């Protein structure tokens, strides 16, 4: 089935592909690093962002496996880039509060500073894209996008 140009699902799909290209973490990550003169590699910035997002559900803890899953990399690759983030001083490993034999990840103060700098860059990018929108349009879009993402995550 080849959807027509007026098909809303086709329009959303095309828009999502364009959005993904335009907001690719690598592109925005490099912009954040450049704009804020951050002494961090893009891969480490991805780890810091993921750890900042926190767990998906109550009782879950941030760990290397969850970081690897969110980044779409093999567990061994996830372990290596988490180790880089730890070595750089942005993430620390701490004993799990649920099981002392397990390790969870948390941001350091330096990691939170990196997150805030990257967030400022993303906010600027989004604000520019929505500069001609009314406050009501921004609220509607935020509500619909949140609903879409929650439905996508199932």
C-alpha cells in the first residue's frame, strides 16, 4: 500500500524522519560541545544524557545494561562508553540500594553541568523552530507529542 500525500500517517512518518535527521544526538551533541566549550566526547555526552533521564519505571535503577539498551549498542560497547564517562568524571558507579552486589550509575556534579549545557543548546534549537508559534500552539504540540511518545513506548 502506497499512502497518498494527504495521508496523516505518511505525513507524520516523513516528519519524524526529517526530525530525526535534524535533531540527531550527534549533531546537537557536537553543537552543545562547541557552544559551551565542553571537554567531553559525543559518546560520553550520550551516556550522560541517558543517565540523566533516569530509570523507566519505579524500582528500576540506572545501570550499564539500561544505558546500552537506550543507546542501541551492544552491552560490551555500553560498558566501554560508561567507563569513559566514569573516567571523565561525569558519571559514578555506586552500590545498588536494592542489592549491594549490583552497581547503579548516577551523575556527578560535573555530569549535571554537562547535561544543563546540552539542554540549553536543545532548548535554543527547539525555540528557534517554534519561534512563530503561539503559546497555545506550543502547549497543544507539547501535549500531543507527549501522548505520541507515551503511545510509542507502549
